[in-house]
C-alpha cells in the first residue's frame, strides 16, 4: 500500500453526522446510525490508513462539545461523539 500511496504524517479523521430527536423518542434506527458514522467511521478510517503512518505521525479524532452538557435533543449524537473523546 505504501508503494502505491506513500506515507502519512498526519491524519485528521472528522467523520460526523448528526440527528436530533427527543430522548424519549429516539428510535433504535437513529441510535444505531449515529455511532456507525461517528465512531466506526473514524475508527475504520484510522485502521485502513495505519499502515501508511510513519513513526511520530499524529492522528486526530474529532469529538464534540455536545457530549458534555447532555442536551436531550442530541443525546444519541452526543453519545456517539463521546466514544471518540477518550
């Protein structure tokens, strides 16, 4: 893969999608969809490009400040972005 694409010094993986629904009305579909984009999207982006990372390179995963205050209309989105915070 390196022969074809070269190497990567820095990787920014800003996968993101959002959706809003009241906490009590969030469906399984919405709850499953957001982590698939936000957490799995970033995870598998890094996994696929890891062989191209050189020693000392950096990886940045984008989270959101929304995961801190606990906003009822964005609870599923906040949970999916909080998965990237640690």
